C-alpha cells in the first residue's frame, strides 16, 4: 500500500543556500524542515546566481534559508544585476536569515535599505521579557505572549535597534528586536539574530523542552516554517486542551477541590477537567458525585492513574508484573463503570511520572490507547536518551512505539503550552488538588491565559483530545495523509466531496497488531518503513473512529499479591486521603515532623529540590510578574537602614502572598461556622451557659490558635483585598514598576467580583454570618467599616491613572454610603450612622468612616449633599469624645471599652477630614485624642497594647492589627505630633525584629504563652503590608529630596487643602 507524495501543484520548495559545504546551522534547519515534512535541497550561492536558468522559473516560488553571511553575498550580487532582481521578484517567496556577527548584520541591513538600524551587543544581562508579535497569521498560538528569558541560554548576543516603521518586530523587547520581517525588492525577508539553530537531535538531560531556554534558536524558525509552508507541511487537525487532576477520590470534596464548584468554574471559564482516577478506589465513589460526572461528560472525564498507585508503580522493569497490573487496572475501571455508570478513557497517567520501557510494552498489549506523563525519561537502568525531536512530536514514541503524551505544569508557563500547540501537540495541563488552595484563583488565571491565546482552542476530555491529536497534510484535493500517534483516532471529512485518508503509525513490532477497524468495519493494513499503513474513505460530513488492536501478551501464572503488600497499599491510600483532606488543607493541626512524613509521598507539582522545568532556575509558585526576587528596590535604601529592611520584608511578603494565596482563615473563624455561631449566640443570650459553650474556642484561641482550621474554611475577605490594592499601589509609587500597578488592578477586579450581590450600589461586607451582641449580621450584608477601604483603594488608583469605570464605582459607593446607610439624629447638629443598612446606629467608628467617605466624595464628585450628611456624622464623633480624649466603641452604655485599632480608626478619619476641610475643631479633637492614645494605648515597652479599658478577658498580649494601624496613624500625623515619629520607628523596628516569619508572612498575635502564627489576611497581614508599603513610598520621596512634596505635606496640616486624601 504505497502512499503518494504531496501534489506538486501545492508543493512549496525549500532551498538552503550555503557558501560551500553545508554548515551546522543549515544542517539543523534541514532537520526542522524534515520534522515538519518539508522536502528541501541545498545549493551554493555561486551556483544559485551563476547562470540564467539557476533561479526558479516562476511557476513555483522558493523559500530560501541562509546565514547572514550567505544572504549578504546573495544580496550583494542581486544589487549588481537588474535581471537577477527581476527573477528574484518572480521566483522567490520569502527568505529566512539567521545568525552572523555584528559587522555582517550591519552590512546586510544597509543593503536591505535599513541604514539607520543599529546592531547592539550585548543584548542584555540577567532576565528580560520578550514580546511576541500579535500577528496571529504568522505567530499563531504564540501571538501576543510575553516570555521571560535568561541571557545565559539564548544563543544570541545581538539585537536590532532603531528600526523604522516598515520593519515588523516579531520578537522584541522594549526598543530592541531579535527577529524581524522586512521587504527587499518585493520579497519578505525574515532575519533572526540568533547565532544558533535548535538541533532536533540534541539530547535533553531532563527530557523537557522549555521554550524559555530556546526562544531565539527555535521559535523564529518554527514560526517561519509554519507560515511559509502552510500548504505542504504537517498541520495539526485542531488545537485541543484538557486540565488533568491527579489522584482525587470521587467524593463531593477532595482536598481543595469541590466538584460542584469546579463544574461551575468550568462552565464559566470554558475548560474541561479529566480526573486521573486511582483504580484501587473503584468502590469508594460517592453516588451524588458519580451522578455529577455522568450528567456532565463534556466537562468531566476519567482516566486511569496506575493500579494501586504505589510509588513508581510503572517504573518497574518486570513486563509480566506490569502487564498484570495494567489488566487489573482496566478490570477495576470496568467494575467502577458498572457500579457508578461513569465511563472511563483507557489512558494511563503514570503515578509520580514514573515510566519504563517495560511499562510501555505491557500497556501496548492491553486496551490502553495512550499514556500521559509529565516525565519523558524512563526509570530504566540505562534510560533512553530523549532528544528534542522526541518531545516535539505529538507524542513521545520511542518506548515500544507506545504513545506517551506529555503534560505541562502551570508553573512551566502558558508560553510552553502555546509552543506545544504550535507544534501540533495537545495542551495538557497537569495539576494536583493543592494547586486550587487559593479557591481556584491560580487555576482560573492560568486557564484564562490559555483561552486568551489567539487561536481556536477546543477543550475536550483527555481521550477526546488525544484521539484528535495527529498530523495531517493535503496530498491531492481528494486525499489526506495522516500521521497517527494514539492507538485510536477520530477522523472527520469536513470537505464537500468524498475523501480518502491515508493513515500510518510508527510501530516497532508490526506483528503485534491483530486488527484495525472502526465501530462497524475491519480495515486491511500493511507494514513498510517501520510503519503500519491503512486507508479509509469517508463521504462528506461523515466521521469514523479507528482503533488498532494488539495481541495480548502471553503471561505466566503469577502468585496473588501478598498480605503485607495489600495492607501497605491500603494504609497508603487512606494515609494519602488523610493528607489531602486534612493535612495539606490545614484542617488538622499537625506538628511539622509528622506533616513532612505525610507530605513526603505527595505527587507535588513543584519541588525546589527537584530539577526545574526552566533549566535549574527555581520558579516561584505564583505569577513571575509579582514575586521576582530581582525586584528593583534600589541602592537608596542604604541611606535609611529601616527603609532597606522594609524593602526586603515587602519583597519576601510578596513572594509569600503568591505562594500562600489570597484566601485565609480569619480572626472570626472560630465563630464563623455553625458550631461557633451557635455557641457565641448562646453566650450573648445566656452568659453563664454561653460561657461554657464558647470555652473550647477561647481555649483554642489562647493555646492552639491553629485550631481555627477545624472550625471554618479559608475565605476571601474584601477588606483585605482593598488593603492589598492600596499596598501594591504604594509599591508602584515607590518603585515605578508597572507590575505592582497591575497587581493593584488585580485586587480591584477581585473587589468588583466580591461586592454585595443584593444591593444596587457597590458595597462590601463579610463572607460569613457574623454573630454580634445586637444579632447576626448575615454574610454579604454591607458594612460601613469595610466599604470605605474599597472606596480608598479605587480612589488611590483613580488618582494614579484616571479611568472612567473607577470613577463610576466611586460614585456608586458614595450613593450607597449616603442612601443605604442610615443616619439617626442624636442632637440638633449630629447624627450617628448605622453599621449596616439595617441596624439603629451608635457605633462611633462607623460614623467616623462614613463622615470621611462622604466628605471625600463631596469633593471628588462635586456633590454638596454628601458633605451635609458627613458633617452630622462628624459632629456625632466630636460630641462623643470623652473629656480625656478617648472614644468608647459605642454609645449604648454596654460597649464602653477603649481599644487600640478602633481608636486609630477614629483618629485617622478625623485627620483625613481635616486635610480635606481644614476644620479647626478637628485639630483640637486630634490633639486630645493623640495625647490619650500615646499615654494609654502603649505598654511599658513602647508597643501597642490592645485595650486601655478592656471589655473582657484578653487571651493575647499584642496584636499585629494594632501594630499596623499604629504605623498608619503615625504616618498620617507624625509631622503634626512629633512624638508619633518616635513611636513609628520603634514599632516598625520591633515588627521587623520579632514579627516577620521565615516564610515572609507576619505573626498574627503574641499570646501570653507563645505566638499565633496562622496568617490571616484581614487580621493584620494586609494592613501591615499596606502600612509598610506606605512608609517605603514616603521614605523614597524623602530620599529623592522632593522639598516641594514635603512642604505640601506640611502645609496640608494647617491650611484648607482641596486635594484628594492620602489613603492611610
């Protein structure tokens, strides 16, 4: 069964020009052309232009490849011959130029009418991000990507600078470019400055090809070949993708994954998920979860994850053992299908990525159609040397011709998935449940970035993606050639006429094939050149699934598994479930040594000790954009040791935040769940009985604060998002690094998503039911103590970059504060403010918050009505100040305690209103308030203490929240009250000395015995981050010697300023 060659009418010719012998670069180009199925020939330049008949005759246009030296020689000769130029224009389609030294490139650019172009060297040092052109026709799936690259592994040392507008920059950074397109005499000329061409025969020591390490040696050539030979080179049938999650049991929730929540996210963000299911668990599937999978096959699918899932289970060299395991895995999955009704796909996902030649041989002889793995190097004693061409292929085929489709971790970047798609591979994303620890934020962000690729992407089941992953090319109008990889493929005739499909598949042992056929027909086949070949004809609009069946492996009788093995396997499975559901999720406080034992068996997505997917450079687990350790907080820090320490602390905190995620437990976690709420409610109704009910929570809070994990889940808190937005905005002002501004925008977007859904205007509350003395405030009921922080965040960003949508949100927040929040008259000139739209008011800091928000809004939005409401709330705050300068929490004669951070809230609001209005009454109130604050709310060590007048027993000694608010207040008023400057430096120094943890986060509380080290975003982490970022911003401006700034800040304390408030 002989296959014909590509129709000459659509053949696109490739010609490698040389100066004589074929250089290494040209040889490597030839390998790439061969990989894509493009025939090529080579010819010296002298022969190419030496005779009139040497140029093509014009019936076909040639694609020319050559080094910069060769093309310089060619262009020099063309310049001297108008006849050669004429034939050049009629016979040459395009040219690809690579490499060369500085002088050659400069001369070539001059001959190509780019005299103004400058060749620069060195290109850069360290890391730099390169932008791929948005030209989707040329760049396909890579279009528009920004790819971080290290100069250590690029293979290039030159770049083009000062190019005119006629040159298309295909790969560029700032004002330089390393791959460009221009025209010479009507012919497109592509020039890559890279001195190397990727070698497809090169061995990959880790079995992974990372485009970030080979960007310049590989991407320009691949982009050009796919563009220039669009009709004749191998093409993918379609681009397919699937997220694969290893290990989960099919229960409503496994670890950080809730299958109902994940389904809603898949529907909303357009992706599909395959669960790599461990066959040992076949009897443990929950009925409701099974129904969820059965009802949603377009979103959920199952593959096979080992058999017993013991360590390196399929890394053995025992073919018979692995054959038995493979058969048993399929038998268990068949039993699972009978019990649950869930179909599975016969695709093996190797446990721990461990594979062997024996495993491929065993799987080949069963009904498995393919395997998927993050690894491509086997565990054999002498493993196969994986080459670049092996992993560029649709599937790795070097192990007994059994296809192994490679997967990517999100930490390898969307750019590697995009390059896989460019090569024709499916985009298979590999994660574990712990990747969703931030309430799926990282997963959704990554999926959204994949969906943003400038191409049509089909999210399918893992099997659906693999069956449609093959290479094809048109031979004639009625014939299509297919290079098959999986043992089962889906073929469809999308044309309007009958079509014959000529299919071949690499097979090392053709005698193993016993049958080839569709659901209804058996097909004949033959074998030649190491390939099984068959053909199938389809009418227009028809499709077929073709399957290759293999003879079973003759197996010797084996003894059953020993009892110790069965016991160890069972214990391992239950221990892993305990680890995933309780240890990793931190629902169960476990000592670090025991935690390490549990997690040592985890199939982690990322291990700092293991080889990294980017050539040994450890990738931070979150977005590279915001936790780069090369953060440029500059040498000015040496002038101010405190500023330098803060800079380092902030840099480490940003890294921690990326790793930990943006959800956390909370101060109220003990009482946010059903048990805690009922206990607290009982305490407020029946104090004696209620005391017994809350006693366990009080005990845990005092001695085992990590037990919060047992009472509630991690949640996202809008007030923390607002503080993080402001903190990153301050970092942007301090460093002028745009990435911090983009990070602030991210938190504003989260605020837009987390607004209270049942209210017309923008407003925010808590994501849990909050039991108070006055009753339960339901989740997502707006709080006037939360909403102003969101207002300040949007205002701060609006001042940095005025955007209409942000101003509209500011206006909406103001309308909420004016209309939904209520006023209650307390005197002729004063009114208290409600805490929510539904209570009767009386909380003093609530009135202070509202007074500030509406005072600011009256100026930002030019609305006098807001100022009238604000003045009555402000008068209420002034009238309720005690003679000693303090404020009680409320005026209900019950909550007459004075604490640290609520005092800071009131003083900050007054200070900001004073800056806006210059009201002299505020200056007097501030003076009395600050005097009380300094004398009564700091301990003998000069650190903030929680209460000056406590309402009850306090189980902690100091609180991070108090320290953060103290820093905020001192920054706002230190020039008006010099004593606050001393407090400011003292508190910051102690925080940096004692409260910063090794992972970069902050301790939450200092208990009477030990520390509360559980990070809580709302209860101090975000506030401390914002306060330190604000200090850094101010110190940078001071170090820059901006006397006008300092004068304006000083003047604003004593004159009526019309500026918008500084958000502190």
